[in-house]
């Protein structure tokens, strides 16, 4: 079912708030509040947690599944003192206008609340939830490393091509999960049947979500390096195919330019020889984990309805 514009906006705003809250909690846990006080306010890291919490007005359970929520945010929202904590968090904003509640009182109450959180994150139940949330990224990285390693063993050299696919900013379809998936499915069918972009021996893709870009896909393609050259040209051909499928507002980014790859410690796109250990290591252990890293926004916006990443089938050499 497609969401209307207001539903999409509500979900986007709450997703942003949940991710901000999750990051603030992690900063707090890494920098205890007792070490970050100044003369006039509660500790910066604790203040940020409460500020993010105060902004979270709409119940997240109405919009997201439990498994899709960032683990630290989910834990804080599950504590028994939910309603009390929301009132307390709102007091942070009031304190900016000289609320009767003193900073010192707020600090003591907040420390007690976060003290419970510190205890909870040490429990085995939360540790298992955290592992489960991060497991997909670790498993996919391992799975795709094995996939590319097999391709490197089958072919003397591979031509590795990277291209990102998405919508122009401001296009409402960029934030519509169902619409994006339908468009990407059409692209995959045409891409897999294309005779113009021949020589492909493998591919993998990962869907992500950006607050401004919306849904987009990172696509990595592998071609037989003895058959195809011209990785920049191939990326442009793939990008043009995407724009034709989208028809209006489709954009792509060619990740094979010198301007882009100069930021790589080791260049691992283009022609990759299977005996070049340094380049192969960068491809398998740096680029692949980066491409499949956990994206909290796409987990929230997409939920668990379908795959967020996939690869091609291995072919006989």
C-alpha cells in the first residue's frame, strides 16, 4: 500500500528522530555524563539524548516494526518510565527559558534514568538484539566476499564497475518505498536482458535511504576483464538505462571517475587482476563492507518487507 504525502513525511521525520536519538545515546555511553559537565548546564552528551527524546512526539510503534528500530532507541523507549521520561525530556526545552526545574535537579533525575539504561545495555537480551540488528551487514559482507572471490578464481581478471542509481532531489517517488521498488524491479529486468551491456559475469546491489536523496541503490558490476574494457563507459550505459526506466527524474552517479576513486586508499574499481593481492584485499575487505554497511534509515523506512540487497548467480567460466 502506498503512503500519502503526509504519512511519508511523518515516517521520515520520526525516522530522523529515532536515528538521532540512537546516535546520541551511543555518544553518551562512550562519554559518561560525569565527565562532560560545564558550569551552567547538564552534560553535553546527556543533554543531547534528552533533546532528541523531547523531539520524538509521535509514537514510533505506530510507524515501525520493533526489529527495524535502532537498538539503543528501542531500548530507551521500552523502559517502564516512558511517559515520565518524555515529560522530563520536555523539561530540557523549558530549562532554556529558565524553568523552575533547576539544572542540578534535572541532572540528578536524568543521571538516574540513564543509569538504568547503562545497566540494561549490559544485559544479554540487549546484546543479542544488538547483534541481530548488525548481523545482516556482517553476514552480507562475508557472503559477498566469497561471491567475488569465486569470480576472481574463475576469471583471470575482472572489470569492476560501480554506479549509484536514484531520483532527483524533490521527486516524491524518492521517498516512496513501494514506488522505488517497482521502478528498480523494472530496471533489473531490462538490465539483465540487455544485449548492449554484454560480458557481465556478476553483480551485487544494496538499497539505502538518505534524508535528502531518498531511496537509492549502490550497484557493483563485475565483467570478464578479457572481454570488456571501458568501465567508465559501462557505468554511463547502465545509468542511462536507469534514467530511461524512471522516465522522469532519474539520476545516476558514475563512481569510476578519477575524482571519486582518488579518495580510495587503494583503487579497487576498474581492472582487477586476481593475483594483485593488494587490490583484491581492498575490494573484498574495504569496498564490500562499505557497500553493505548497516543503514538505519533504510531499515526503518523499508521495514522487513523484502530484500534490501542481493547478488547475481554464479556462472560457469
